[in-house]
């Protein structure tokens, strides 16, 4: 398949808009987002407060309580409404994968209930759709020419990993990744893990370990293009994690973490104050 540059520098393919300029490319899905189906009567209704202090919900993709399991289960949607729920969730998943990392966590939470969605899930999906539409023009991906080095240069992709402990109603930790090259975002993920962590150090270790595993699969593919080499940094915000990984004889408070630490040490060649470095 061949894609040629239009005369006016704009291209739309598979619901994704590309704005081509001399020194950058902007990628967004504004038209697609604004065309997403909403229930009748919703439209662009004013957003509701989420923090009790008058701050608009436009700032939040989902309320912080959305990860909690309700004390009483919500009624399930009818077969017709469940089909509409899955259709809207599928549309949102397309946007999340291509251009909107800020929607990843909410989409992941809702996908876990796609087989039997409830009225609460439908409310959260509607909140996420409204947020996505209201921020359609302000959330775009821009890749500048300066972000992409020549193939004869060493590239320095930077990744961030973070984890959130489970809540009182849902003990599964939330994992988040972000991979960038310069100011351009290349990859993102946000998902709930099957594992349960009793401490923030355990949660951060699991997240960093999974990200390093992913990078060990990705970096060889990048080396096929940038043959001069790659130095990839993984940045974390846990001092305890860095101390354990940097220690020649780590002694975690939880014995089960020792194998995770040792596996992480095998994939990391250098450690600095806030960073793990892979070559």
C-alpha cells in the first residue's frame, strides 16, 4: 500500500488525522472522536463536578473511585444496551490505542467488564466518552523532526514506569508505562495486573520488571534501523526499588521479591540515582 502526501499537507487514514508540516507531524483523531455515538439527550451537556470544589470533570478521564468494587453489584444491562456498550467501548479502544494515552486506564477498566456490563459500567463509559470528546482538540501527538535522529546516530529512548496500589475494594495494582523519543510518545500502556501487591515497593518492582521485559523485545527491532546503537533509560520514582536493584546482595522484606529483583538486575546494565539503563 502506498500513501502519498496531499497537496495541503493533511491526510486522514483509518480514522486518524495526520497534519504534515516541514518540521513536524501532528497526529490526532478529532473528527473520529466527535463522531462517536452518544445516547440521545447527552450531546455536549455541561460537565459535573468530581472533587466537590467546583473543578470541572473535563480534567479527569474517570473519577478516582472508579477502581473500587461497589458494595452492591449494579444491575446488568439488557442485551440491546450491552451491545451498544461494546460498540462504544470498541470505538474508544481504537482511539486509545492510536492517539490518546490518557484514556488507557479507563478503557482497560471497562474492558474487564465487556462480557457482562452493568449500569455502573455504562455510566463510567459515558463519562469517559464525554471527557474524550471535550478534550478532542487539545490532546494531540506531535512528532518534531528533531525528535527522530538519523539512522547513523545512537538513539536514547526514555521510558517511565509507575504503579498504584489497589484500593480497599480492589486489591489489584494498576500499572502504567510511557515510552518516548525526544518529546514524541512512541508507546503507552495502562492496565490492572492479576497480581496483588502488599507494598508500594512490590508494586513498583513488578511494573519496572514488566517494562524491562517489554523493552528487551522492542530494542532489537529498533537496532535494525539505528545500527549505531541504543541506550534506553527506564525512569522510576521509587528509591527503595533502585536501592534493591543496585545492591549486590539485596535483602527485600518480602522473600518472594528476590527472584524479581535478580531477574531485573540481569536486564539492567547501569543504575543511577533515578534511572535504570539498558543497552
